[in-house]
C-alpha cells in the first residue's frame, strides 16, 4: 500500500465540468486511489444536498460542503456552522434593499430568488441535457427551491448566503459592510456571467473543515493534498501540504499552488494523481 494520503477535491471545475460531467479518467483515478488506501473527500462550495449520486457513487470518505460550513463523514453529519439568525435577517434585508439577487443555503435546501432560480435552471438544462420538467424535478429533489418557500425555522439554519450581480460596485459595498464579521469570497461564475460573493460564518472555510477532519482522525497535515480551481479553494490549497491547481484554475489559485495540472476536461485530475504517485 502506498503511504496513506488525505485527498480533498473540489467539484465544479476540478472533478466535474458542465460540458462533460466527471471525466472517466477522474472516476478511475479515484477508484484506484481508494484501493491504494488513500482517504478521499469532496470539498465543495455546493450545499450538501447538491452533492448527489453522481458524486456519492464514488468512494469518498466524506464531504465538506458549503465551503466548510458542513462536514459529513461516512454519511454522518459531524459539524454544521450557521449564520446567526438576527444577522442573517439583517443581511438579507440589506441585500434586498439594494435589489441584488441572492440565494441562501441550509443543510437541506438552497433557497433562490427568481432570478437565481431561472439562471440555475438554464444552466442545468444544458448540464443535464433533458427537458424543463425533468430539470425542475431534479431541482426539487436536490432542494433547489424559491425563496418564498423559506420558513422561520429555515432562517435559523442558514449556512451561507451568496449574492449574484453584474454590478461589481454593489458587491463591493456588501463586502465592505460585512467583511469584518464574515468570511467572504469574491468569485466569477463564468457559466452564469455573474460576479458573486460567497458569505460564510467568520473563520469558516474549506481549510477549517480539513483541519477538523485531520484532528478527528489523528492525521497529519503533511499527508494532505488539495485539488481546486476557484477562489473559495485558496485556503485549502494553501493549507494542505500539496496544493494542486487545475489548468483551468483562477490565476491566483495557480500562483499559490505547488503544482499545476491540466484542465478538468483534459484529464487534469487523473494526470495529477499519476504524477503525485497516488495511483
């Protein structure tokens, strides 16, 4: 058996691409790495319910979801970090007053305003290659629903809030107002042609969740490898002993990585597994 590594893999842009899904080479690499005794974890900005069977059928030990707010190992949720209810209400009121679109994630649902809902529906129509009724059924099945379905109980379970806009200055105002209280990541969603702010509880990130897993399993940081492409991967790329950027990664992610592999659609994950002697 190879020396056991703890491997943390982002989904979108790293393991998965909208045009091809999960490359077969990536699936095979993950299967072989698991057989070699490595512990593999998904580490994604997606809410937990959007990590569906497409990903769960692969031999992942656990899932870090909502950019570190939720940790699941062996199908058991170990940690959930939520935003204070009063703070969440105040932030949402401020976002709505600025007429900016947003979504809020909880452990069970992703509540979207109509603009975000329609954009995700359009994206999924392309990604799933099926008709609108099937996409709407998929969205309901994975907890993607309209904001008007959110209850007072849901408001107590918000793990993160994401705002979407093509007006960068408006997002900068929100970021300036809340950056001292929350962990905020600014990104671009190219498939939606929108700028976003991903807002989590202060000090909660993918790296924080990885540290918790290492402590739980008495594992060593020197045995960690992270794979990512986006700005919400920066902390984990920096934290892990080896940080791998995909060829399609944001330039800043590449600049802080130890190793740059090929694009996700060009066998990037599998090639990195081979070159790092994981398989």
